C-alpha cells in the first residue's frame, strides 16, 4: 500500500503515516477534493497537487519540528479541490510556530489572504465562496503539540479500550447547542451517530454560527467561552495532552459518512491498536477494513488520514489555550 509519508523522517519520538484516496470504491471514483500536508523533522514536505503527491523541502525549517494537516474541500461549492490545494500551498509558507498565539495569527492571516484571492470582482454572494476544512497539528521539538481546527474533519485519540474525538464538528448541531437549543445527548447523536452533510464554518469560507443565513468572513474559534459545558474542553485552538499508549488519527469525514457511524468507529481500537503495530500498519488496517468491510449505507466520499504515535513521553502542557461541507441553507447544493 502506497503511503505519502514513506520517504519522510520524523525523528526518534514520532511515528507517522498518511494516505489520501479519492474513494474506496472501484466503481465510483469522484474528484479527490481532499488534501493533506505533512512536514517532517528535516523540513521535507508532501502534499497533493492535481490529485497527485508532490514533495518539496522548506528552507530554514527548524530540525525536529513537524506539521500535520488534513483538508476537505467543499464539494457543495465550486473549486473545492482548488481551495484545499491553496491551503496546502499556503501552509508551506507559514513559518514553524512555537506558541499557540503565533500559530493562530499566521493561520488566521492565511485564511483572510485566501478568502481575498478566491473572491470574484463584483460578486457580493459570499455563499458561492469556496472553502475547506483544516485540522492541523503543530509539533515543535520537545514541546506540547498544538491544535488548530476549522470545519468537520476530526482528530481522534484511540486506545485499546476506546476511541475519543478531540475536536468539535463545526456543524448546525453545534450551532444549536451553542444557543442552548440542543442538549448533550442530542448533540452526540446528531454529530457522531448520524450522517448530516452540512457545515457551519470552513477555512476560506467563513462562519455562519450567529445566523445560518448570514456568512461572516472571519473564523470563530470555539472554546469554553462559547461552547456548551459538555464541549468546552474541546477548544478549536489549544495545546494537547497526548499519551504514549494512544494512536492519534487526523482524518476527513469520508471515514464516517455512513448511516450509523458509531458501530464503524467503534471498530478502530481493535483494528489500529495492536502490539507491535506501527503507525503505517494501523493506517493500512484502517484503509483495508474500510475497503473490505464498508459500513452500511456508505456515502462514497474522499478519504484522507494521518496516523501518528508519540513514541516518547509527551511533555506536560505549558501553553495557554487561547453529501459533507454545505452550509445549512436549502439554496446551497449538497456535497457529492
């Protein structure tokens, strides 16, 4: 199985493998609007351009610093693949960041720059603007990993006993919960127990949290100040406490776009956490099982995943917390 990370070197403390595919189906192969960026400990980077793997080396990249990101271009809008490609290319220009404030400032600036690039002269209809999810981990050497998240791609923590999402989907159910219109059980059912192809925030696109019919240009970071109490610990931008006994999965929503996602994701501990399993073996097990035993009522979609393990004890957090991608409006076409 070809992995985009096979030629990369992440140093002695990290084990990482990544792959992106347009589809698991041999009969339905849509355009791959997903993308990913992986920068290794020496500054060598891999990403997709025109749906094919590309590599480059970032000059001046600090030794031991690693960056990982997944993007899911919005299939319900034009230029979804181009938007995800533009983010991947833009991330190559973002310098290695050592603080959450620095990372957030650079990525918010890139969001605004790309939003301006994709704007059409005289076009005041922001709902036609392309967008993409962006879920990113910045891992400075010897420091706590940092998360930056926009959209409905996810970061999971998987142990031998359980699978736990570490991000909040930016979807209408989250918007309703923020306004006190949805409780904890209902939120978990709608977001993790069902397939609902709508989104309330995306990179480049902007956010519609205040009013689903009004798209604001800026991103709205979700945290304890605006999330309901049962989600407040899952801030979009935060330092992560990671475990040496856990496997971490950065993935786009093609992996859970099915009628009943929970029974499928519940299989991941048995598949991906086995004695002696490398990150590459865990990644292969995920893709192979998805292809060989797809979940019921599967919605064919692009699938992109980065699997990582911290093979050394992680430092204690020392930083302050600061069909799939259509906005919730009937006039906007659904994702493919």
